């Protein structure tokens, strides 16, 4: 359990922590000189081995609210400090608001400096606090009058906190490791050390992690949790990580950075869809596109708020909205943000991160808002989030399929877990080359209907074509899906044979194309010539000469045949039988299997042609995507091309 102080400056937060733990958390020279907390400070009292316990002492001065926010990001339990003589003051209220926005609902109140007031004033201050807390998640929290000077009441408060630490429920570990970094420094002999709060997951000594924003990879050489050496840490821990890796130093990370599990990719996010809540204490409505300060974990950036469900938001109201950030951040579903005004003087409200990759268009489409609302509801229902409802809404939203890789990162879950969820809901998942898409049954039915309609229409319009080219079909039906995924989807959809795939063409079964009479006559005459010399058939001009035919007529006929899939147009005016091309592809594959590469010299020897033609044929294979050229080497790019 990490206890965090909150309260107005000079109300005795630091003195109280020192009295409770014996540790002075104001360790900076400037803090000592001014008697003022500037940076969050930490104290870890001795406890039984298996009890994790620590204190975060935050600055109370309004000028250091940004530092308070960095410290508050890791708190489980609130120690609200109010001086008996002053009573409730501006930062008492603001800190309380911030803690509420961060989702904190458990804690106690220390009514400090009890030695300075009489019993009547103490009672009055107590009443003030009870009233203040009434409409907050801390309503009914016990109030402990204490004096850090005389020591009065300290034992009672300590008992309460120490007992609480034993029984406090540890938040469920959820998703991959994420550490919100609040400090980084270089330790002689060890290298880079970063400290922060484990926002999710678990990390072990020896793990590889990634730094945000640099993207650099590092290894965890050692770690301390709650200031004690350990070999792992989990969600909620205060952590110091000693990291090693190439380029990994103080220059590349600091407060606001993140250390993230390698498995969790962390794209830099410029826009975040959030559920916004405006505090009821703010004097004016929040207008669309208001410039603000945004705090997320220990990250502090500026940006603007967009409202997705209206033009303005009244105090105390909630709405779906979007943050457009001046500096990209790392964030996942459920992260809390605190929003302060442009001048950084007042806290305006806060929000829950819902989606880190909003689309450019259709952000306010009713289906999308319904999806965001579903995400919000799952987060509000508590961790670990039940993602069935949002997944269902996401599938309904995306007729093009849901990108499960991006979704897994956004919600910080394993793909495997999400794939199982989709299947259990009757959806379907296809994956190829690192891409994973999920479809609802309804979406698949729509795609099927679309494909059939387009293929049928094209047969009618172009009866001489073998069918609709798969690439063209993909662009029409689902332009955002990759070629390999679309191919898989077609195989999946049409297992029952409603459409057939012939090479690059998709056609209705039974569809046959024929040449017109003139082309058919020429093809009858030319075909034997091409078959007679499979790897070096005559070119159009040679055919024209030997057969005494018009060059242009031969060309027209052969191009029609190529459309039917009978022959390939390998280079200008040079057509090969499709079966010959397939045979040559097998030879290329054999050469690559044997030598790791296909080169013109060996290929020429196998097919028995001149070097120049061999090069043309290899270039043809490059062009159609079967191979890929690197200098003189041709490597296989898509072995499945001829299946
Ligand atoms: N008389 C009295 N003074 C206190 C008590 N607690 C703190 N102080 C004094 O109040 C001032 C501010 O305390 P500090 O802990 O720095 O306040 P913080 O800004 O909330 O951390 C210091 O001069 C302390 O010595 C207390 O219980 N009684
Ligand atoms: Mg202090």
C-alpha cells in the first residue's frame, strides 16, 4: 500500500511523515533552505517481509501542483492533512478534487497542529472537514487530531495506517508491465536508474523492456521495490529500476517517460479519446477546443479538448471528448488524466482514456460513440476490465474488421486472450504476416454479399474477362485490409464454392469466357508455336513473319488470351504459356532452395535460353511479386503465388 499525503502548503504534511516514519522526505537542498516541499518525497517504514508499505509526500504549494500530480499517480490510500488553526484552504480542496479525478476513494484525515488550538477550534475544524468530504469519495473518512510537535495522537494514526497496510487489497495485476517514470538519474557503477510507479503488470530482473518515447530496448539489471532489493515488482509498487542497454542513459528518459514490457508496443499517441468530467467547482462551461494542461501518470503535456457530444460542457457534467496533444504520449485504456486550465492555475476536471487511435473521420458517428461509451462503462465497472461488451461494440462498428493488434495495445491485453473472447462471441479472427483482424458474424455476411454482387456485376459487364481481379475487388470491398488477409478471408468465406479463385481472378463457378471468332482462330494457329518452345517461344513479330499474319491482330488476340489466364505477357510482345511460367517458377524455387538465391547464369543453364532472356524472365517474376531482387540475387517473396 502506498499512502500519499494531500493538503495545503505548510499544513504539516512533511512533518507528519517524519513523525510517523522517522524519515525526512524533503531531501533537496532547496527544500531544506526554504522549508518547502517541491518534489514528491518517499518514505518506506520497516514492515514484515510480505507487506508492501510506503509513503509519498507531495508538495502543497499551488505552484508545484504539477509535481504533486506526478507523485499522486502512484497512490493507493490518501492521507489528507488539514492544519487545525487554518482549517480548509484552497489546495486542501484542489488536492481532494485531483485525488477524486484519479479515482482514489480510500483514506483518512490528519487534523494537524492540534497543539496550536483549543478544543472548541478543533471541533470546528473537524466539522469543516466533514462538510468538505460529504460529497466526495472520502465521505465519512475518520479524522485524527494530531500534533507532530508534541506527538499527541500520532500513535493512534500510526496504528490505523499500519493496520490498513496489512489488510489493503492489492489491485489486480492486469496486462503488460508499464512504469510511469517520475525520476531518472545516473548511479556511479550501475548506470541509469529510473524510479516510478508500476501502473500495470509485473517486471522481473533480467526482463527486456522498452523505453518511451525513445523506443530504445533495455534490460532490467536490478530493481528495488519500496526501497528494498527484490527480483520482481508488480502493479502498485514504487520501483527503482537499474536499466542497461545501448544508448540507454539519462538523456533519453526522465519524468513523464515510461518503461514498458517489450510485448506491448507503444505507439506515440497524439490524440486520445476520453470520458471527460468537468468539476462542479469551475466557474464556467468548458468550450470545444479549449487549450489546457494535461497530466497522465507522471506525464505533463499541453493540448486542446474537443467535445464529441456537444459544443460545451457545464460544470459537474460528463461527456465523451478528445484530447489533441502538442507532444505525443503513451497511454492505455483506463488511464486517468487530470486537466488544468491554460494558465495552469486551476484544475478543470479529468478523464478516463478510452482510445488512443481515433479515426480521422466519423469520430462523432453514433456507432463510434456507442463503442466509446461501452469502453467507458467497462472501465468504470472496475479492473480487471470486462472487455466483452466493448469488443462486441467494436466489431459492430467495423465492417472492415477490428485490428486486434492495435486493440490489444490500447487495452493492454494479450492478443491470445482477445482472440478467445472474439471466438466465444461467435466472431471470426484471421491473421497473416503479423496482422490480426476480428470480424463479427454479421460483418462477414455483409462482405460475402458484397463480393458476390461485385463479381456477378463484373461478369455481366465484361463477359470476356475471367473474373474480377482480387486486388480490384479488395479495393472495392475493403480497401483497408491487406492483400494477404483479403485472400485468406476469401478462402474462408467461400469454402463452400460460391466463388472460385483462378490465379489473380475471382469468378462465379461455371463462368466461362470465350474468345471472339477472330481471336480464337489466331489462338488455334499460335498456340502450338508457344507450346513447342516452352521456355523460348517466338515473339509477336516472329509469329507474324512465319505465319504471315498481321502483327497487331496477333497482339490483340494474345492479350485476350492473357486475360483468360492461358498465357503470360512476360515482356513486350513476348507471351509464354501459363504452364511454362509455372514450370519456370518451380525452377526458380529449386535454385533458391539449393543456393539461397536464383541468379541469371544458373537459371539460364536450367532453361537453356540466352542470358538476356533469362534476365527478362527473372525480372518478370520480380514484377509480379513472386521474387524480389537484391543486386544480382532474386529471392522468393511469395512462394504461395502459384497455389
Ligand atoms: N506547532 C506545530 N507546528 C507544526 C506541526 N506540524 C508541522 N508544523 C510546522 O509547520 C510548518 C510546516 O510544516 P511542513 O511539514 O513543512 O508542512 P507541509 O508544507 O504541509 O509539508 C513547519 O514549520 C513545521 O514545523 C504541529 O503539529 N504543530
Ligand atoms: Mg511538505
